[in-house]
C-alpha cells in the first residue's frame, strides 16, 4: 500500500486523479478516501520536549487489564492480543449508530461506532491489503500548550506493508480541538513507524461500487465454471459489464460470479459511475498471461 504523508507540512489529501484513470482492481484505500489536511497551527499546539516519547503515554487493554506504555516503548506492545480500549455501547436516543461488520480479510466481525466507520471497514476489506482491523486500539495522553489532553484513535489497520492509524470524522464536524488531537495521533503514528490519516469522506461512486461488490465477497460454488468463462472473455478486451456476462453459459448466474470476481480483484471496473451494464470491465492486469506484457 502506498505510504501516506505524515508530517506537518504535509498531512494533505492525495492529488485527485482523472476519474477514468482509476480501476477498481488497482485502487487503494487512499485512492477511495478523502483525507483531512492537518494544519501547521494544530501541530504548533503540541508540547514536544526532547524526551516527549517518554512523557506521552498510551493505554492498551488486554482482557480486563489496562496496560500503559510510553510512546517510545510502543514497539513492546503485543498488538494482536489487545482488545478495544473503549467498549461499544447501544442505548435509546444515541446519535451515532454502532454495530458489527463482517470482514472477509479476517473472517470475523469488527465493531464500529458510526456509519462512516462502517464504510471505512468495508473499504479496507476491499483494498486487498488488510490483515487485521483493531477498533479503538489505544487511549493516548499528550501535552499541549493548554495542558494534558486525551484521545482514542478510531482504528489501527494492519496492512500488508505499513500499519495505518485512522481517525474517521466528517469534514464539517472537525473543530480546531479535533485537529490538535489528530496532529498528536500523526506524531505517535510516526514514532511507531505507522501511517496516519483522517478520513472525512469518499471519492464519488466509491461507496456505491464497494457496496455493490460486497454482495459477492463470500465464497461461491462454481460447478458450471462460469468464473473461468468470465475471465477468459475479459482477457480478450475490456468491455461493458452487461456484454461480459452475456458471454458466459448462464448470464443470470454469471452476474453474481462477475461481482464476486470484482470484489476479489480478478476483474477490474472503471470507477466512473455506479455498477451498471454499461460499466467497463477488464481482466485485472496481474491475472494476464506473462507473455502479454512483453
């Protein structure tokens, strides 16, 4: 997964790409998400003496025990043995909508506290790089010019490559006090060797497409070998989705298998609109015969 920019001059959204240039089989989480640029003014509110790594602390929960680690010792944390540092709650009248999302990448359900967080989990699952998702991974305490502040990041995603620490917040709900917490999270992530991002929303059509693909994410039996027919047809040329499924022996069933192949990135779709018969589909380049690239 491509590295996110972390430091003060640079916690900014990736440059937008032309819509026609992005294919679903090559899209990464950072291609699909809009991220919030953390201002230099927010970083300036942090108090970071030379020994800040010993003064800033994190709390991790293991079963019922809350164990503290200073930032410089976070490499000692057994991350995979930890549990959410804060419990998920359900009660009448609450504004946010918590729940559980099943991830194919981990084979388990994972907690989320809002619809925006649910979308993040689904998109991370689709990325093809996710190994583990830890919700509310730790509670951090850090120093600012206004005093000691506490913050709990929303997710730590263990990806192939560099882990990704994430906060999820719609752009219109980000106050300057939130930015200071995000700046501190970016510093902690950098010290731990992780990437960091604040996800504020999603690229146009990304949510509807990933949601459409997710209908085919579970294992499908294929006694008629429709998937091989679809892949063989797609290897000939990029073509509309409706035309592709008509080229297999049982088009009505082939649609479900085509969506399954899109989720698992064996087929790719040009992300210029919602999934429809006119959407252009191709064989994922990694699936092409080696000789075709010469």
